[in-house]
C-alpha cells in the first residue's frame, strides 16, 4: 500500500526506525523472546527500485524517507542514486535530477546571452516579454518593477491604467 506523504507518517517512521547516516541504512530494533536484550538490524527489503521499508500498513522507499529527513519535505520528483546502487541511501548519494536541471539551466542561459554581448537590461527585457506572452500584462508590469526597469509610481500608473482599460 502506498504511503501517506504526511508529517504524522514521517514521525511514525522515525519512531519505528533509526537512520545510520554514514552507512545510509535504516535500522530497526530487535528483541529476544523475554525482551531483555535488544539490538539493531537493517530494516527493509531490497528491490530493483530501492530498499522498501514496512511501517505499520505502509511501505516506503528508504531513499524517499532519507530525502524527507534531509530536506524537510517528501520528494515530488524521482529520487536517483548517483552511484547507481539503490541500496546506498547516504544523503550525499541522493539527488532529484529534475530539480537540479531547473536550477542549473537559468544561469547557463544568462551566461550564454551575456557571451553574445547582450546587456543585463536587454536580458531583462526578453524576460519581461516572455512573462507578458505567458502570464499576461499585469505579471509583466510586476516583473518590470522587480527588475528595476520602472519605479513604483510608474508601476502604479500602469496598473491603474490596466484596470481602467481591461
């Protein structure tokens, strides 16, 4: 059964398991029959897609739980193991390819446009026109203010003009 991506479920997982960060392994406590001796054993079962941990009636991937521990939110994209070993759930081995691509792409475009000799003002003008095409005139006016292309008075004048002439 799929796991709920809630804080309550995360707290339940953290109460049932411990995380050995250097090894990247979740452990659960085992007891002997009379409950006098306890020890830790690796939790979960290894599958093709990663280590599956059973907590109450739900199963969660170990790399998803490690991501939630480190980042403070459940993953929305696929989480990949950098070294390709789905049993290696050390925090430095986990990454979300989609998030990294989105963050890295923007500066590369700006650097490319700068290399063509475009000024920051020209680049901002392109950004504003793109916003105008995709999000509308009000968003473009707000972007002009954010990029310091117009001052607050001009922003207010354009917004009021926009309200008068929709």
